[in-house]
C-alpha cells in the first residue's frame, strides 16, 4: 500500500480563463478572458492523502466488512480517527475493485465559459486534453454545477430548474469502452499507460476531478468554485459513484440505477435472482480494475464492499436513486449497501445527508421519474445552493427490500 499520495502541483498563472456568458443570463461584468490568480490551490481532493496506510491482511467473510475496524484489527472510536480509516478503505477499494487513482497531476490548466470547459493535463512527461459542455440555468450567476456523465438518464431539466448548471461530460474521452484490458484508450491511459490496471470507472472519476480542478482555478464568474455535484445513470451511475467516493470536493453525489459495479453490495449479488453476475460486469467492459477479476467467483474474499465505498462520500450529500423493476440492476443488494452506508453517516453525526429511493412506478431504465424530481431539487438546494432543508429519506420498494441485519455482525459506534 502507498504511504502517501501527496504530490506538488503546478498551477500556472494566466493558464486558466473564465469567459463572460454570451447568453442573456446576467453575470458579473466582464469582457474577454480574465486570468485566474497565480498559484490557486484547490480544496482537498483527498483529505487523507497524508495518512500512512500500512499493509495488512483481511480474512474472507461472507458478511459485510466492518467499516469501523482498521486493517490492524483495532476499532475506530473517535471522530478524528475516521479520516485515516477512510484512507484505508480508499486504498483497499483501489487495490481490489477499481485500480489506482493516481495522485493529482503535475499540471492542470483549462478554460471555463458559459458553454464549455476545456481541460489540459500534464503528468510524468505526458499530456492529454478533453472538454465538457456547459448549460446554464436562468437567473444570475455564478452557479453551482452538476457534472452529468454520459448525458444518459439524468434529469437535466430538474437540475437546471433547481438553479444549478449542467456540465455534460462524455467520459469516453478519458476512458473508452470496447477496448481490451491490456490496450485501454482515452486521455487517462494516454497519461498512465494503455496497460494500466485501473478500470474505466476510476478513469472517469479522474476526469471529473480534473474538471473540478479547472472550475476551482477559474475566476468564479460563471460557475461557483466550491459547489459541485455529480450524477449519471446505469454505467454512468457507476462512474458517478466512483467520482463522489474518491473526490471529497464533490458536495453532492447522485448515482442512478447503477447496478453491479455500482451501489449493490458485491457479496449480495450472487444471492439475488436476476442480478448481473460479477463476472458479467467484469467482462462486459473494463469498468472495474483488473485485480477485481480474482474476486468474481469469491466476493467474500474482497477486503471491502460497496457500503464502505458509499461511506467514503460521508458526510457529504448522497442521493441514491434506484429502479426495482429491472432485476439485472440488483436493487435488493443496492438497498443493503445504502443501509450499511447510512450507519457510517450515523456514526459521523451526518445521518440526514444520505437518502435512498427505489419505490418508483415506472420501470423504464434510466427514465426521469416524477418521484425523484422533488428529492433532486431538495438535495441541490441543500448541498449546492445552501438554501434547502433536506432530510434523509429511505423509500425502499417492498419487493426489493434488503435486511442489513442479515449482512452484518458489527455494531455502529458513536464517534465522539
């Protein structure tokens, strides 16, 4: 395991520009391009980067791992201990599930306008670039923003009507599907090698982080530099979950119908009739890291499970939206994961910041749903606009209701 993920970061003066809106939306007066201040430093992408995570062995277990027990067998008892326990979970998830998310690159530059974000990355002597489209809501900026992966399934109209901008990010720019595991393609693999053991979900997560780098470096007249969410549906819901778990600058994470390799607990999938099998998700696309292949027939050997990965988002906003009508999506295992993650939120005193909704009428995969509009709006208001009063909602479809008690032999501490 790595003892540190810290790396000096170069932020070039005048490298990041923010261009005034060309629409009828009222923004702060600005003409042409304005340079960002020199040496703008982002908020922590990973506040446990300095934690020394020691190697250790975990024993196979059919029940869900205890998120509050460290690799050395001791339990977390204080709130301040969670930061480095989270770093352990992060490393275990990288090593067994996703593959490594590299330390922040040496240089990230780009532009933010009312219609587009451009990103240029340099690291280890290599360069790569990609972009994302921007759509602004009505009213006056600057605006919080929700990064929408893949443009598939997310209710962009509700996002805009809630007062947040939509950043449409095509993740295939950084990690393409339909490529062999030993010849992966996209901006991430241009930098870190086509044979990298890191899967596409982590590559997409890395791309989201680099977009946030550029937003943070902008002058803040178009998009707010400290109010960002992420969402996506199906495979892009898997990616949205990875993004929110591995970048603590994301204020609101909203995975939609993510299925196997997303929210559902890996240990539950083999026991859930009709759910996509682990080997199917592993082989369908190189979404998961290469190392996950050794666990597809034995998930009990995994040192982590998705309740802990969801718990990495804590105490930030997390809204899980699920479809119980498609067995392939493993909604029962998804409910178990959400209930397990809620215990982490409860231990941190943030139980109001996680919600899970699967009790919906329309079974069409990745369709905007009437039952989700108000929760999405409330969560954007609460976590991105700072004007809401969202509370935790667990509305689980009776046909896909899992029982956390059947999956754990650990209790939840009160972290003082």
